[in-house]
C-alpha cells in the first residue's frame, strides 16, 4: 500500500461538479478550469482508490500540507508559469505563518474523507441487478452473495454508504489478502438467514478451500393455494337459472288458474241447460 497520507496531484478542474472536501470551505463546488488539488488514497476496504478534491486555498490550509514541497507535486509542471508562481507564494506564506506561530481558524481542520470500519454481510440476492465486484459477472436472483460496506463521510457530517457485492468464491481472493481474514460465516451479518446446508459452502470459501458444487440458490417458497371463487360468468349463469326456475313455477300456476276457471264456467253452462 502507498503512503497513508495519499498521493497528491494538482491540475485544472475538468468540470464544475467536484466538491471541495475541506470542512471549512465556504465555496463548496470547485469551478471548471480552476486549480484543484487531489488526494488519492488506497481504500482499506476495496481495491482501488478514493479521491478527495480541494481548492488550492483550502488545500494549503490543512495542517499536514503546510510542509508540502509544492514543486514536487505531480502535475505541477503542467500548470501555467503564472499559476505555478501563485502556488509557490501561497504555500510559502502558509509555511511562514506556521513557523511564526500564527494559526488560521481552520488550521487544524482537515476535510479528508473518513472511512469507517467495513461491515461484512451475506444474503441471497434480492434481484439480478447486482454484479460481482471481482469477476464483474451478474449475480442471479436468489444466489448467495457477500457484501462489503462502509460509511465514507466528511467531518462536516455528510456521509454515504458504499456497498460492493461478491460471489463467495470471488470474496475468497479479497479475504486472503486481509490482515484479519474472516474464517466463519458467523462473522458475517445476516448469516442466520442462510440455509444450514448452504453454510458449509461459505465456510469452505472463507477458509480457502475449494467448495463443492455451484453457488447455492435460495429455495423457492411454495405458493399458497388460493380458495377458488366462482367467476362472474358462473354467477350470472346461476342467477339466470334461478330466474328460469321461478319463471316455470309462475307459468304453471297461471295454467292451473285458467283450468280452474274453465272448469267453473263449464259447470255454470250445465246448470243453465238443466
């Protein structure tokens, strides 16, 4: 790993999107084409680096930069002669102030990013959108995956979380390089939710052994059978059938009444003839 204080560079800002990491900065964003200093630090959690950008004035205020040999900074010679002279005067004045005992209000402030201790976890992938940070392959839904997450924050209180996912076997490579490697699934947050027959696969990976079989997948939960409800068509047919039955009963009753009336009329005719 490189110098823990980070690799320092200086350049002209390529856009106006970068934010100054100095906690006492009043401007915030670094203007496009303005001089900016970058501190590139190897991440203790992940492969790669974290970069913090600063205004020239803000960078010169941080305590550990006052003794910086500005002419040795990477990228210094790419600046214009006028800007080089400006930076030399800026850092010389800050160094003189340090030796004379005068202090800036923000002299001891340092706006570097601060990484918290990483948190390791394990779970079954909730979707197929994540990719393994090592092999770059997609992690299918339901497949076991190990996460490395950490809060990266500034001293002014703003923070965000970086989470990177790995196949268990790919995580084995990262774990082997760690100063304090994880040797058991029980050291991973969320291990209780992993099926018992899948835990051995993970332990084999963590201990550097070749695991048996493919990466375990979460067992599909059986779907609950819903009670069948009669469809709208069935309800309509049943209703129509009921009305037909009622209609048949009503017709029969009317016929009976007509027969009774005809019988009564016939009796009256017989009496008249008599």
